[in-house]
């Protein structure tokens, strides 16, 4: 790997920029509490591990090079996010007695995995960012990609947990206020709808060289 310090600084800068995963974790934390937010963060970064393995094996390059495969991934991710929006908005409680129905931690974890695995922007991230720091003369390119991906996953996990803890604390404060309880489900559902729309428009024009 060329210039590990530069890679680390670039990774820190990129992870610090809020993205769809942060919004997802924030919505979980506010809606279901700090613990659910942390579990969703673990799920998201487990999804990152899937991308690391895929990138190391060259599968990400295949997906990004194929318009059909990329389109399928994009729309599958969007569909799942829209499903989360539907599930949130169809809560059993009326607006006047709203209480967001909690999900099992296992379900929260799997949602986080799927949201990240079905995120085409993550595929493009591994294709556009990591190759810039690969040293072909050092050999074992897949191992270099896996090592850099692991560093990114650890940095991302730290960032995700910060978001989960902060949003969980804010959520506890907001849930103590009746006005927020009447709107919480709809606000969370809108976040999921926005993420689904963002996934739809993460098309080939978003690729960087």
C-alpha cells in the first residue's frame, strides 16, 4: 500500500462526511434508542465486510462494469429502504397514541447489514477510492484491498457508534415530549423514503475515475 498515512487521513476525512448509513443509524437511534442504534451500526459495518470481501475478489468491479448488475443492485437497495419506510409508517398506534413498535435486535442488525450491502455507493467507493492507494509492485493486491477495507470499517464503526450514542441521547430527550411522539414515526419514515430516493439516483453518473 502506498503512503499509509495519506490513506488514513483520506479515510478519516471521507468517513467524517455524513452519508446514508449515518442517517439510517440516526433514525434507528432516535426511534428505538441508543442500543438499537449501536446494533444497527454493527450491522452496517458487517455489510462493509461483505463489500470488502467482494472487492478483494473482484466482484465489485464486475457489478460496476455491468449496467444491468449495477441497476439491479441500485433498485434492490431502494426497494428495501422503501420497505423500511412502509414498515415504519404503518405502525399500529394512532397518531395521538404513537409509540414506535420496537424491533428485535436481531432484526435491527440484519436491517443494517442489508441497507449497506444493497448500497451501490459503497461499491463505487471501493472502486474509486481504494485503488488509488494500491501498490501493484508490492504484490497481493486483494490482500491490500482487504487490509485497507478493514481500516475503513474500523473507522466507520467508530463514527457510526458516535452517531448512535448521540442520536440515542437526543431521542430519549425528544421522546419525553408529547409533540415529538406524535411526529416521530413520520419523521423516521421520511428519512427512509429519502434514502430510498437517493439509492435510485445513485446511477452511473455518480462514478468517479
